[in-house]
């Protein structure tokens, strides 16, 4: 991703407790500021003027950002002010900042440090219940730089995709009531508009397409996959730049359908993921891959497998890592039980929905 996007688009608010994670948060703040720009990362609300509505001040500060990182250490949940747990105080700044972000529908990412775990819903105030449903990101002391770089990669992805889509749509005048059909990406990968770097694009705004028209190529797992229109119409909007990373289901083109032609939205259907043998999967809970990528059983080549046959897992247990689009994605078990089957070899490519582990509850 280009430096201009990293340095200008994303505004990040870091929420933390000084007596819980000040040291970790300061290091994180410095790394994020170096990547996204010092003016794009906010860690402390300036002193609130006498008479000011501190709730409104917090709402303005948090609302000016795109993402809130809630840094959670070992004392985050139990930190007290006298004999009262701080989270139980409706005016607690940390509680107000997170609730404000949730109410504004911002992306809220719990960031676990110092070996902390996600608080369970019953230990949170009612207005913080939604935080417990957010997928957490762990920054381990043993692999701090590696984990922070993974977090930066995830944040960079958030910076580019929504802005690219909005900018493309806004540049195309669409008359009131006009509805566009979408050609969507059938898989995760890198999108190319032309068959070769110096070649003309397959289609552009104004091009007519038919069901068998090739509109682009998506490179995924070293394979070049042609994307066909599967509809008849005129290209009105191009949502994606050449060589941009795209997600499964992301809109690529907006098409004005020709009268009398029913349009379909996608062209390539990934092959069905292989199922485990019936005799081995009976009564087992199957943990499946949530995306296309490379399956790793351990966080590094020299580390032990995260889980193996006989391991006990809980819903929050990390069972493997799937690399997709240069991001290392931790996969949680989301079930409780004992691992009885491992269906995939380390370093093997996996498809969306492919069985990875069999767990006996």
C-alpha cells in the first residue's frame, strides 16, 4: 500500500487505562504514529475546560476517528477507584470512549496486552456488552514487533478499501431511481483490469458486456482466475483500481442492465471445499476455514503447533493461522472440546469453508 494512503486516510483513537497498560500503549502509539502519521493517532483527550460537557467532548474526539483500539491489560477489568470498580462508573472515561465508538458504529478492536484475555459478557456493564463480541487482537511480549506489524497491516486494509469504493461511486453521476447491478469478486486476491501490465483494460466505463465477456483477472494462490460478466449491460462504474487487493464479495463493477436481461452477480464459483470422511466426522464439531489462504499450525516455523490431536480447546482458543493477502489471521475454535482430527497439513493452501479440525464436544 502506498505511503500517501497510510499517511493521510485513517484516524485511530487509542483507549486505555494508565494504571493498566500505559507502557504498552505508549509503544503502540509510537509505532502507529510512525506508520500513519503523528496527527492521525490519538491517545489522550486534552484537558476538559471547566463547565464543558465531558460526554460531548469524548463524543467529538472519538467521532472524529475511524477506528478505536481498546487496549486491555490484566488490570483493565478490575481497576478500582477506592472501593468501586471503575467500569461500573457510568462516567468512567474508558467506558464512555468505548460506548461512544460502539454507538457511532465505528470499528472497535480490543487489543490484548500482557497476556490479558477478553472479558466475558457477564463481567461487563450492559452498555459494554457489544465489546465482548468483537474479535480481539493479541500483542504478545514474545513477538511484539511481529504482532504490531500484523495489526498495522489490518489497519492499512481498512484505510484503503472503503475510501476507494466511495471515491469511485461519487465520480459517476447516477440519475434518481437508477439501479446498478454489481459484478462482485468471487474470491480474495489481487484484481487486474488488463491481461498484461501495459495492455488495455478488458472493459471500462461505457463498455458493453455480455455474459461471456471477460472483465478482469484475479490472482489468488498463484493462479490467474478470469472474471466474466455473467450479465448483459453497460459498465457505469469501476469500483476497483488496477492491482488492488479485493475481498470475496467485494463489488468490482456497476452495470446498467439492458432491458429484458436478468443479470447475475458473479462469474466463478469456487469448487466445493472437501469434506472430511463421514466415518471420521460423525458427532464431531468441524472448525472450517473462514477464508482462502495458507494454513499454518504454529505462529512461527520453530514454534510448537497451537493445537494438536488431544488438545482441549475453548471458544477463544487460537487453533491456527491463515495467511491471506499478506495478513496473518488467527482462527479461534469457537467451540469447546477435544481436538480429535486435523484435516490439513501445515503450509497447505485452503479454501473458504474447508474443514480444518474435528472437535469432540
